[in-house]
């Protein structure tokens, strides 16, 4: 989780950094680089949030299982093999669209704010 957050912070930093360079120089190449960084940042943030869904086989289920008592953990392990089907059904039915978008927006704003503060400090 820490590595994913560091990578996202790096992408947010690069996004802010190149957006300042583009506004200063108006170079077409830098604009293309900025768009690429924005897409990579958004994709990685979305994948991080998706991976934290507490449905097996995703990593969020392992985090959830670590907080459960042993009796609940054994019960959930018996139904873990159905997690992939539940996840696929939720994806195809669109049940995860709104919660994932909300979480991505919730995480994205502070990361971009931190990147802006780092850029302001460096300039």
C-alpha cells in the first residue's frame, strides 16, 4: 500500500510539475507528455482502489481477513472460491462504478494537493 501511494504521489507530482512547464512554455511535446502522465496516474489510482476491494481474490480481502477473528476467517475461507464470480458479476452489473469513482476522487484530491505544495516549495 505504501509503495502504491508513493507511486501515485510521484505521478501527481509529475502531473503538477509538467502542467506548470506547459503553462510556461506552451510546447506541444510537453502537453503530450502531460496527457500521458495524467492517464498513467489515473490508471494506477483506479487499479489501486480496485485492488483494495474486500472480495477474494483481491488484496483488500486479505486486509479485511487480518482484522477478523479466527472463527469468521474460517467461515469466509469456505466461500472464498466464489469471490471471483461475485467480483465479475459486480463488474458486469456496474455495481462498483459509483463506489470506485467516489474513492478515486477522494484519494486523488489530497495527492494532487501534496504535489502542488511540493512544487510550490521547490519553485
